[in-house]
């Protein structure tokens, strides 16, 4: 016999199918009034945008002052997304433009330009926006 029976004479296949059906039931009733719809939580849960998207700024390899904000002052390392808080698209653009600026001689490779050391910071490298995956 291909299907085994349990104590009650019901096949295991039927039991697993019935469990799947029971656990996959979706509650289609309307939520209670006043709990979530159009409440104060909706305004807090708006999608967060990165600094560059919010200000509608496109990074350019000639804008060294902006690009230097995303580079470490002493090592020249480009900060990651978890530190800068940028979206994936803007982070890739910033990295590409920094490399263009460095290769064309507008930006140094290892040290930040001393004139830009006292610029206001867009983010705090010591307190990342998101935890690092490692």
C-alpha cells in the first residue's frame, strides 16, 4: 500500500494537505476602525529616502566637495551603504563618480582634501544607519 494509515485510518497525505489548507487561510475581514487606517502611525511609516534622493542631487565627478563627504578623511576608503544611508542606486553612482574624480586628478586617493575636513557631515561614520551584515 503506497499511502500509510495512521491510527484513525486517515492517510498521511490527506493530513498534510489539510494542515496546509488550514494554515494558509487568510483573514479577509476588515480591520477594526481606528486602529491603523489613517492614524498617526502612517505618517511615521513613510518610506525613508536617502539624503541625495530627498534633495534630488545627482553626484558628479567634478563636485569634489560633495564626493569627499562619502570618503574617509584619513584612509581614503569609500564608506559603505550601511554607514552613509544612501540607497543602492545612489551609492553605486557615488562610488563610480569618486573613482572618476580620483583617476582624473580632482580627488586624492588616500587623504581627504584638508580644505574639506571641517565641512558639515551628512552622516556620522561612528554611528551607522544600519548594522553591518558581518
